[in-house]
C-alpha cells in the first residue's frame, strides 16, 4: 500500500514537472528564434510571430498562452493532462487542435518518475542515496526537455545542457562516496566520459561538425557523469546505436530515408542512458553468467 501511494504521488508530481518541461521547450524555442533572427538567420515567420509573446513576459507576467490565438490561459487550462482531456485536445478559446506534443511530455515524465522508483538499482539506505535519486529525477526533467527539443528542432540548447552537466557532476561525486575504491571509481567515470563523450568529440573533430553536433558531445559528458560507471556508459552507447539502427535501417530500405537524412542522436543517447540505468546491472549479470 505504501509503495502504491508513493507511485501515485510520483505520477502526479511527474505530470506537473512534465507540464513544466513542455512549457520550457516552447519558451526555449521562442528565445532561439529571436536570437537567430537577430543574427541574420532565416526563421519561419509564422512560428516566430506565434512564439514571440513568450519572450516578452516578465517574472510577474509570465503566463502560458495558446500558441494559435494568443489567449492567456486560466489555471483550469493548465492542469496537466486533465485540461487536455477535458477540452478533447483543443484550445478552449479558439478550438484549434493542440496536438499530442504537450500531453506526451507530461505522461512520459510521469512514467519516468514512477519507473525510476520501481526500477532504481540502488537501495535507499542513506540520505545520500535518496538525494542521488532526487537528482536523477531532476536530471530526468531536463533530459525530457532536451529529448523533445532535439527531436523537434535538432538542437540541444545550452540553457538546459549546462545545468544538466552540473547536476550530473553532483551525482558523480555522490557515487564516489560509496564505491569500494575512490581511485577505481574516478577511473571508471573517466573511462565512461571517453566512451560517451570522447568518441563523439573525435567524430565531431574529424567531420568538423558535419557528422555530429557539439551538443551531443556535451550530452555524452552529462550522461557519463550521471551513470558514473564505464560499463553502464558502454551499455548506453550500445543501446543508443541499436535503437538508431532499428529506426534508420527500415527507413533506408523502404526509401523513406536516405544517407543524407538528418537523424537527431540526442534522443537516442537519452534513451540509451535510461535503459542503462534501469537495466544495466541486469544486462551485465546476464552477460557474465551466460558467457563468462
């Protein structure tokens, strides 16, 4: 009963943070468009006009609004998932379909929160273990923002990336407090960084940014610190590439994709990290029992 209550609480909190993540994605996009236009780059005029009001808000007047009609949204329009279901996925004022983008982020973060609790590989034996878990949830919200933004616009904004690296660094420090060997723990983290970030840094350097963006290099650093073990970093990399192959190869065979089709790798890396954290130890145990 206690576990069920915790799961319900985490689901509700996850929905709220998912709503925050969805709103942040649009605000970051609005800021990016303004910066791109100021730099002389070509931007979508319709998208720029729709999102511009989001950049004009202050701390006291920062209110969510419909991206289609510009109407300020009331509190009952902002209830995570509930409001979307109540209006059947449409704006209450202009009746324009809102789409699945926001509710998917909300539900995804809620599922992530609950799954993190149920599949967390570290026992809650101390306050540091609990803090590490909470930081993982915080990192998960930022990863949701990066996942959605990169998937939609093929960019990993620094406004989220740098805080994520800081949180991941704190997690890495906490992890070092309960490893059997401090030197071994640091070595494992450094190897993980080479696997998840160094490899992409090498590809970025060789291709001069044509094959892969520098955002993936920074994301690899954050994820390596978050996982804190080189074995988990390797599993994350393997899982990311496996998922990428499963998505890209059918597209190439069917002709829907070509070799020049851009595939954002950030979401794949994030998915690989989550798989490694939740199932990495089980995968390693299975490997050692079956093949060694």
